[in-house]
C-alpha cells in the first residue's frame, strides 16, 4: 500500500511539473526597435543637417551602464559636426525599462539606426 501511495504521489508530482510554466528571473532583452523609438523621442533634428534640410540614416553604437544611462556612444557618419552633436545629445541619456539587473545587458554593445527627416 505504501508503494502504491508513493508511486501515485510521484506520478502526480511529475504531472504537475509537466504543465508548470517556468519563472523567468531575467528581464527579456529589449528589441532594437524599442531602443530606436526611445532614442528618437529624446533627440532633436541635428543642427548640422538644418542648413541643408537633408534626410538620412545614422548608425549609433552605445552601452548602457548600471545607472541605465547611455555611455561609450559612437556615431558613424562622415559629418564630424553631426557626430559631435549626436554624441552630445545621447551621452548620459537615461533609458526607461532597464531598472532590473542590467549586468548582462550592460556588457552588450547596442547598435541602432536613427532616421532623420527635415
């Protein structure tokens, strides 16, 4: 009788574990589109593009530090004035939604494309 009860408990335990959803302790990685949208909200049309009223795409790389701020910002364009203007606007910018453990997330280099329209 004890063996049957133990076997029944084991089967019941295994059956409940088969349908249990695992608990995720890590924050899922933010998609690049989300990062692009957040950055687009905080930056303005660069002064370097205002005289020529030119649209364009600029590639930006950065890391997120433990205070959820952008650091090590690099802008990839041929216009130095544009690069400096965007680095000034983005460095130290605080992102929302990264308040949990960012140790793994901060080690990553994030690359986003920013589109400018006059």
